[in-house]
């Protein structure tokens, strides 16, 4: 079959779908991936056919963060992004859908993927790395930053998904309907319903809720194939020069005070060896301690097993890779679902309570590091990693896609 895959977001949104596309190609499907241009490096490396959607996710995130971290500011930031990009995304996806047999869609371009599937009469499957399906089991992850550690009755948990999903739809509805009008489509009044949904989430890390529909499935992490990776010579020399280091990096997170957060963490970690990934935030202005090695983008799947601890922001992909590596985490969430994953790791006993960038006193950091260095925490992390080793999220997702699309006639190729 010929499949169109549509997403928009940071590296953490695109990379798992690249891995899924790679698995679909290996299974004999033709695939075209549309995603943000700066996140397509892994697609190029693995030979996944792709094209860049309009927009620059770095600029979009910086603009979003500059509006503040409250619900109203986030809503306004997303509305601005939708107005700016949805018309072009719709045109690009509509052109790419010609001759396809099905659409997989997720991220900030999910509604666009659903629209072009509707326009071309194609089945559509949702794809995500964050639980979006209503459940009584836990609160919507997108409310975690605003209602931290709140335990609600099951009915209210389920209602939280309706509130979040409707809020996102209201933000995108006008730009989506303007773009639909340009394609000669009628306006869309309500959200799509009864669509199958696949999640690149580990069932060991988050067991599937019993009240989910049968076609909403947790597959396992959509991770890179086990390719040989050799660290650059200077990184290999650092790894060989002493005990396993601490990995410290917040990926695409920006907008925090790097000259306060990073030095506070490095001081608390001293004299431990540290691999520091600056990410979008950049390096602090002061001189780094001698035990710190600055590392560029590296495959987490290969690097994390060589580390003693991973300090990260709690993004779904980084969380999964740290857990699968069998090492504890220390999580400092900044936004969205990151608080959800931080809480989940604490529940599993492989991380302490989440850190706040605004409260990094020496005592708090010392207690947190003490938790992750405790023998029992390490034992639980190793056991979690071993349990996740048996999962093959890409293979399971490909099998589910094949079964969901079975019997759908493929289109004649010109």
C-alpha cells in the first residue's frame, strides 16, 4: 500500500514516526512522510521518503514560550501557529495524498491529515506518543502541568480528555475550515470520532487502560533499529576515561534560565562526570567544570546504556529511551505531557519527585540525587529496562496497520 504520514512538531514528534515509516517500508509499503524540515535528519539517514512542511518548529516553540506558561498563553500561541501554517500544510498534504491508500497522522498537523483523508476518501489512523484517548484511569497528560499529582474520580479523569480535545479543536477549527473551504470542502463542525489510534508507548511503562476501545492500541516505543553506532573519538575517549557519566540535556526545551539551572545541576553533581547536551537552550555563559563533556545530538538508544543516570525534561521519547536503557531518571519537566511522564517514573520507583527549575537549592538536589543513586532505585530501573527489551513497538504497529487496512483495495497506479 501507499501510505501518507503527516505530523508537525519537534524531533520528539517526528523521530518515532520516522522509525514507524522505516518499519512500514521494510514490510513492503510505500511511504511519504510530511514533517517539519529541521526534524527530518533521521528520515534522511534511514532513507525514508519525506518532504518538509512549511514552518520552523524552533521559531514556533520560541514564540510559544515567550507568551508564558499559562493555559491562555498556550492557547493563543497555538492559535497563532495554526493561522500561520494550516493553509500551507493543507495544500501540501492534499497534493501528497493523491494516489495514496491510507493516511497516518499525528502531532500539530493531525487535523490536517484527517481532512485530506476525508477529501480523498481514505481511511485514517491516528498516531501518537502521548495518551489522548479518554480513560477513567488517569487525568489527561496535558492537564498535568496545571493539576500536578491530582488524583480525581474516574468520571472526572475521563471528562478531562473531552475538555482538552475540545479546547484544541476550538483553537484549530477556524484555520482548518478556511483551508477546507479553499479545497472546496464543507466546514467541519465537530471532532472526528471512531478513528483507530496507535501509540508508540511502552505497555511496560504505561499499561493500556481497560476502558480504551479495541482499536486504540499501545504498541511499544517506536525506536531506531539496532544499527551499529560508534561514538566520535573524543566522546569515546571520555567514556573510557572513568566511570559511567551522568547525561544532562533538555532537548528542545528553551525559555528557562540556563545560567541558573545548568550551573546549579552541575554543582550538585560534582565531582561526577557529566555529558552535557546543550540542546536549544545553549550553554551557560560561565566556564564549565573539567569533568563536563559537551556532546552534540547522539542516538539515545546507544548512548543511555553507557550512562549512570539521565537528567532530562520528561519528553515521551527521552523517557522511553532512558527506561529501556535500564538507568534511573531525574526529571525536570517544563510543559505539556512532561509532568505526566515525570509522575509516571516516580510511581515506578525509577525517579524521585520532579524537579522545578525555580527550586534548585542544594538540599533539594542532594535528596533527589540520593534517590536515584540508591541501590533499590537502580534495581528497579534495571528490571524495567529488561522488561522493555522484549517489546518491538514498530513491528507491532506495522502488524496492526496491516490488519486495520486489510481488505481495502489499493489504488491503481498510473
